[in-house]
């Protein structure tokens, strides 16, 4: 908070005839002392508590509880920096808070890059994989490096429109298919976790981009899909595009999927809006 100081000066003068003024008092000169400038207030850096060695490790299926919600989950602001662990690193529930889990450098064989969404008091917040709309906090430069993120994907579910931007400039947009009411494509910010092969002609012979988000209604899915992630992949029937017919994944026309596979890097942010 800023504090203000209000100075109020009150003055009066008067004159009276035939008044004998006293002799002036002796004035003693005191050398003024230099005053050091007041430094600007800086937020104190919060110390990271030691992380117990037996903390759980975030993997493809499970993320421990206790992580805060992404307060800006519907934001389409560009995220231009990703975090890459050089080894497993402790993730906290707040700056200077409680360590909740380790984020590994690889998940299911894929190198991990997570978007940085906030900075505060010597800490950074990142989107977490394998959970929806949750963030974790890490101390600055504690076992990780950064990577520049140039691309951004924005899905508008109701319009079935997927938009690709690079450095804020529109590259391409496609009419796509999204999840049904029972198996919706999860809303909020997520990111491209990595690339995986697909099995079956329905994917038009193209790989998929696996996202960090997971199905919101697991029980509505076939047992073999319940521990999977949502993804961006192609589809063999163009009649699906423009409709809500998937198990939560984003189905993209073949030409669009080829472009994304050749250009989109792990860590690329993806925002899903209503």
C-alpha cells in the first residue's frame, strides 16, 4: 500500500506599535547529514521447503490432490515460455507452500514441456499434465530450463472451430469434431504433451497429438479409454466435422492434422472455450 502524508501549514501575522523586540538569539549551524535513498520495496523471495524423497511422481494416469485450480483457465493470452525439467523436480501447491509431487523429465517416454502461466516471488506456475485445469508451483531455476513457445491452439466447442496461431498471428482454422454431451472435450487451458502413433484406419493413418487434459466423465467411456488422455487426431469420415460426436478428443481434417504434426511442438498451449 502506498501511504500519503498530508502537511497542513497554518500562519498568522500581526503588528503592534511601540514594542521593543528582543535581541536575536544566537544561531548555531549544524552540518546536515546525507540521507541515504530509501530502496524500492521488493517482494521477498519465498523459500522452498525440502521435498520428501517419497513424494509421488506425476505420471500418465495419476496426479496427487492438493494443487490449486488454474485461475485463468479460460484465458487466451499467449503463453510464450515452457518449462523442461532436467530431472524430476518438486512441485508445490503455492509459492513457498507444500511440496505435493515430483514432475519427471519424461512421461511415458515423452520429454516433458509444460507452459509457464504465472510468476511470483521467485516462483513460476505451470499447467500440470494428467489433470484438468490445475497448476503447480516451482522455485525459479530449480532443476529446469526453459523453451520458447511460438504456437497456440484455441478450440471453440460450440462453433466446432479449431484455430492455430503463431506469435499471435492466425495461421489456419478448421471445422472439427468435438466430444458429446456425455463425453465432452474438457474446457480450459491445457497443452500438447506429446505425439503418439494411432491404431486403426479411422485415424486416417496419421499420428495423434496427446494433450495434458484427461476425460471428465471416465465412467461414460469404454474401459480401455478411461485411463487415456484427450488428443487431437484425424478422422476418416469428413461427415463428423462440425458435430459433437467424439469421446472427448478433437477430430481434425487430414490436411490440418498433417500441418499440426509437422509444426506443433510439445508444450504448445491449447485453450478450449465453450
